C-alpha cells in the first residue's frame, strides 16, 4: 500500500468574485522512501499541492491519505500534531530565527516533538558541526539552508516537504542542497518531496511529477511514465 495517496485533489482560492483554480484534480501515489521532484512553471499549483499535503490548508475537493491517515479529515488538534510530528518543512528563505544560533534553531524545533533525532548527529549529517554556534547572519545562504534542513530532519518526520529550497541560491549551491536532501533521503529513509522550476535538478530524483496550470501533466518513475489505473 502506498505511503501517500492523493486522489482527485482540487483547490480553489476565492478572492471576492474571482475564483482561482490552483489545483484541478490531482491524483498520484508515492511509496515510502521516494525522492520526488515537483516541476512546473510559476503559478502551476506546486506550493498549493505541497501545502495541502503538509496540512497547512484544506482542499476544496478530494483526499490525501498518508499511511492510514486521511489528512483532509483531521481535526484542528490532530492537524497541529500532524504538522509538528509527521512532516518537516523546508522553505525558500530558510525561515530561521535570527537571534538563535544554528544549534538553537534546531533545538527549538525538536523541543516539542515526539521522537527527535540526536541534534549533533543531524548537524554532522548536514556538515555543520563547525557552524553550530553561528547565527544565521554569520552564515552563507547554503549554510542557512542546511540548518533549515537539519531543523526539519531532527524532528524525525517520515516526510520532508521542501518548497523551492534552492530558489534563493546560486546553481552550484542549489545542487549541493539537493544532493544533501538526497543523502538525507537515503540515510534516514525519509520520503522527500521537493518543488523546483529547475529541470536540471530533477535529474537527482527517482520520481518526477510535472505540473502545468493546476494539472499533473507527467508522472515519471526513473524516466518511465507511471501508467494511469
Ligand atoms: P506554484 O507553487 O506552482 O508557483 P501556487 O500553488 O503558488 O503555484 O499557485 C497556483 C495558483 O493559485 C496561482 O494562480 C496563484 O496565484 C494562486 N494562489 C496561490 N495561493 C493563493 C492564495 N492564498 N490566494 C489566492 N490565490 C492563490
Ligand atoms: P555556500 O557554498 O554554502 O553558499 P559560500 O561559498 O557562499 O558558501 O561561502 C563560503 C564561506 O563564507 C561560508 O562558509 C561562510 O562562513 C562565509 N559566508 C558566505 N556568505 C556569507 C555572508 N553573507 N555573511 C557571512 N559569512 C558568509
């Protein structure tokens, strides 16, 4: 049975009289441990899809099953623990606390969650042991993003959701962040979903989902199209 099952997922945003159909019925399945890249131009619905899977917003229609959980049917209270314990988020602009060191940023995230990983091990895995006492302003963009990845991984969720994690970085630093996420995927057996509009980066994934105007136009596993059921 699949780890994630997304079925006929739709999302409309209403702004006064204007309705934006950000997702028009997305369906796919992901196995545990996959490294998934979501590709598509700006406005194609990538963030909407990731936010729905992460329980940050609710769909207009359709369902998301994660393991045995129907994410779209969780109460507010269960959603809060779902976001805290079961998914890790990585954002384009790192979202680190400026007044905390690298290590403190990671500690803060793990304090309230159920079964965190040892922080020093995670800092070592992201190659930041020599930066643990640095503040965000003392680190490069690539290093700040590695802290953000450590923060997400240390919570020990099964799923990492990364929204344009390389969007604020130069190409080579972006590649190193993607390769770090690939290491995390293998070493900790985390399922990783990464949004990017950079098709060069998609080469590192075993799964590529392509979106256009709120629709999934391609779904490939190791360069072979997934056949619709
Ligand atoms: P992507 O991540 O591929 O750039 P998004 O999911 O952010 O795409 O956006 C998909 C569409 O939904 C766009 O047309 C965008 O303007 C619209 N949209 C996204 N979020 C909101 C929102 N909170 N309110 C209204 N419209 C939104
Ligand atoms: P990365 O490959 O992670 O982007 P860089 O090559 O940009 O790293 O930076 C090399 C080193 O210079 C980093 O280890 C960092 O300590 C330092 N550095 C880079 N950018 C900044 C910055 N904006 N402020 C302070 N230190 C920085």
